[in-house]
C-alpha cells in the first residue's frame, strides 16, 4: 500500500489534548502579560495577585479599571469572531470563508454607523442606551449575510459563489459606511471611526457586560449546532441522504455565525481578519476534532486580538493605532498565502 | 415479475421541473422488494434525478413515493435515512477525514440528542467496514486513498446506515474493470445474502443487463420500458432509447444479453442479427 510522503499531522505527533493544553497555557501567559504591559510595568506575579483578590490600591485600580477591560474585551471578541469563522469555514467547506469575507463585518459596521448617526444628539451623546448598539450591528450583519444568500440564490450551495457575493456585499457595505461617515450627522465620529479599523482601547466594563450577556445564549446555540457539523462536512447529496436537513442547518449556522461576529464587532470594530486566520491555524494544530478545534480557534482568536492590542500599546505609544489594523497587516499576507497555495479542498 | 413480488417502493406520477425544463414527467415505477433494479438511459434522461427523487432529495418534486405504501413525504429526515440509503454520484468528504470517521457518519440517522454512540453503532460500523474490506484502511485519510478504496469506503458508509433499500448513483464510474466488478459483486452480495432492495444507476448497458433483476429504461423523463434484461435488450428499443444500432448476443459466460453497438467508422466484419 503506497503511503504518501506527507509529514505526520501535528495532532498525531503530540496528541490533541497536549496541544490544547499548550494553547491554554499560552493564552493565560499572554493575558497576564497584556495586563502587565502599559505605561508602567506591573510584574506578572503582582498581576496574578490582583486578579486573585490581593494587591495594593493603585495596582488594583490600574489592573481592574484601566488594563483589564481592554484585555477582556479583546479576549471575548477575538474568541467570538474566531468561533464564527470556524463555523463558516466548516459549513462552507472552504478555508477561505470568514465573517469578513461573507460581508458580516462590514454589514455590522454599517449598522453601527447608521445607529450612531440616527441616535446621537448635538452634544455628542447617544439618545438611547449603548446597549442597543449590538442590535444595530446584528441587524446590519444579518442583512448583509441574507443579501449574500438571496443574491446567490440557487447557487448558494456553491461555496465559491457564496464567497464572491460576500465580497461584493462587503465592498458595498464598506463604501456606504464611509459615505455615512463623511456626509451623515455622525456626532460621535470617534466612536464611529473606531469601527473602520477596530480597537478595544475605549471599552468600559458596562459594554463588556452587554457583550457577554448577548454572547452567552449565542455561544450555547452555536455549541449545540456544532454537534451536527460532521455530517455537514460531506457534499450536499451525501449529507442529506444520511438524514441531515442541510438547507435548514446551513442557514442556522450562518445565522449563529453572523450573530457571534456582529455582537463582538459591535464593541471592538472591524477586526474581521482573525476570523479567517484563527480557525485555520486551529485546524492545522488540532486537525478535524470538533470541540478541540472550536476551543483552539477561540483561544487563538483571543490571543490574536490581545496580542494586536498589546503590540499597538507597546510599539505605538502614545498613538492609539487600532488593533484591527494590526490584525489586518498580519492577516493579509496569510490570506495571500492561502490563496496562492494549491487548492485541494474545494470541490 | 412485478405481480409476483410486492413492490417495496412505488413511484407515482413523479414530476420534477427546473424552470421550463421537465426533467421527470409524471413518471411511474414499481421497485420490487429484495431485487436489483437498474436504471439505465442516455445522458440527461433523468435517471440520476429519479434516483435522488426516490430518496426525496429534490425540492419541488411532485407526485408520490410510496415506501411499503407509506408516502415518504410523511417521514422525517432521519426516519427516511434509516430506511433508504443513497450513495451520491460524486460524493466528497474532507481529504483529512479518516475512513473510520466517514463510515461512522453512516450512523448519524440512528443517533438522537440524548442517545450517544452505542455498541450497536460500533458493531454496524465494523460490519460495514468488514463487508467492504476497508477495515485495514480505517485510520487512513480519505485524500490518500485510491479510487477503488475510496469507493469501498463510501459504500461502507452507506452500509453502516443499515437501510433496507440502497440506492447507488453510478457507483462504478471512474473505476477500472477489476474494481467495477468488485464493487458490483459487493452490491449483489448485499442483495443476495441480506435480501436488501437495491436500486442502481449504471451507464454501461452490458453491466446493467448482467446485474439487473429488473432493468428500467428511462427516456425523456419517463420510464420507456421495464422488465427482465432479456425483454429489454432488443435492437429496436435500443435504437429508440439510446440511438444506437446494436447487435444483441448472449454473453457465453453469464448467459445474460449483451449488446454490441455498431460503429459508424469501422465496418462490420460479420453480420449478426
């Protein structure tokens, strides 16, 4: 029997459990480091102490009020976007699928910019609660992904067609966002500008709270849906003939993925690129295992956003460069690499 | 024949249109229990569409498919998948999926929310892999298999589904001669040893005539003729359905009818009826 000369995949050499543990370890270290870094260095053990309830008053203040929110926000949002990307890549059976490519990120951005334009007054304050912002993002995101589906029509089962329509819709949403930024009465320009590139610097605990509350049911629903991902790995006819209602299932997964991304980007802005890369790296590391893959995707996504935010704080201080810019700069070459590689999986 | 054996499946007035194209036109077809039914016909005659329609895979198909006198439209997706299995024409799975993973997917319709993987599922998977000879390949990845191995792995997946009716859409396409016979012999064994009802779409008319209990000629979205291969392998009928001028002989090895279509460029050396 001929064996192809392929190096053994990582998950076979080390075991999935060990790889996931290493990723968890790296995640914890990076999180602590991200809290430690800033205008003043706080030693890692002090950070750990404060988190566990100890520490002095000033240290507590810096850790809990200044640094923790942005690290938490980056972790939660990064994980949610990566989870969304994981679902999209599996359901489309295409490793180039991501919330950004399918128009979800730009749709959400448009939703938020319109929300800020409509509900701001002259004194730069929102006339309604900021809690509605994720709803606006979700409406924008769902509108975008629905349009992608409606336009691709009967061809929506073809991953390539879907991606092409997604890219087109994303471009339109992006253009409209820019137009509204320029001509619309957006008083909270700073808040809206955060959108165009993505940043976690201005986030508050109350915003994190809203994000978490919205994400919990969505993540539970996504995890429940994930149990049917393996039959959906097959072609349409095969997956349906083993009893999966694929058309309905596919729409459910797209909906949940759009929700995950829109909730996250409602607060941290357009950081879509990690939704492409994190699940892809996770798949390289842990292979096809579903829950390990989801966990690894989420942790890698969290680390990427925490890392990007850390980088802009350390390297560009006192300028606040949006973290989304960093993820895009790192992500774009990787995207090109994926595109140029010999295409093996697309049918 | 259809009078003696009660039909497992009755296709009644099956119509399917795509836009202005009528792919299946009020088609009727009995599929006898425990027999091998082979659907044959020229390209685009609707035979693959008919096979998928029997498994209710088309949206907007009109008419009835009766499975033991029950309209399958009343069955749930998983219910139906426990009764009729189907191997697609060009099935595809991720190249990094292992053979065992693929075969285990055949148990999907047998699993429910609060009913995880059971011993019965494991036994069915092992039986399916043994029966198709892929047990030794179970840790191999789909992308590393040869065409024949791949086809056996897919058949194993359909077998693990443990359905009484098995539909296979051109299962021997892209296989060399030896693997074509391996594959069809395996299917015949399922029929003869387990009494399963088999519905096959085959392109090769001589293979169809060799393996069919009931041969069906599908032409322009309708059943043009059905019966035993001897009844259907007639020059006039082949001329009408397949547009070939063919000589019919009896295969001296299997005693089944075979056809030899007359070429237009190469002159015949001997006149046969």
